């Protein structure tokens, strides 16, 4: 089976996010008041082939831990859907 994968990577809570802080400080000057908690991350999309959704999740989790994220300072959220 083939799955579409979306991995959303973001800084862990408590880890400095200078891009998010810059955006948050800039928004009031553009007329967007009341925006707080801005965090900047990245989205990674790809396809994976596996025997089952469980096997695909296990493989993607390993890919994230070993290559796509720095588990010390980043969290990841994985979404899988069956590819059409």
C-alpha cells in the first residue's frame, strides 16, 4: 500500500523560536493585534510504501527520529492517508 505522508515539525515548547518571535513582534505594525504564541516550523510531504498503515507509521517515525527532525529540540506530528 502507498501512503501520502505529511510531517509537521515545530520547535519544542521552551525552545527559542526567533522566527516566530520576529513574526509576533511584527504583526501589530501591520494591524494584526492580539496574535500571540507564534511558532514557525516546517512541513515535509512525501509518499511511503508499506504493508499496512501501522508499518508505514513505524517507518515514518524512524525517518523522523533519524533524519527529518532533531528530537532534542523539535517535535513532529505525522499524518498518513492512503494514496489514491
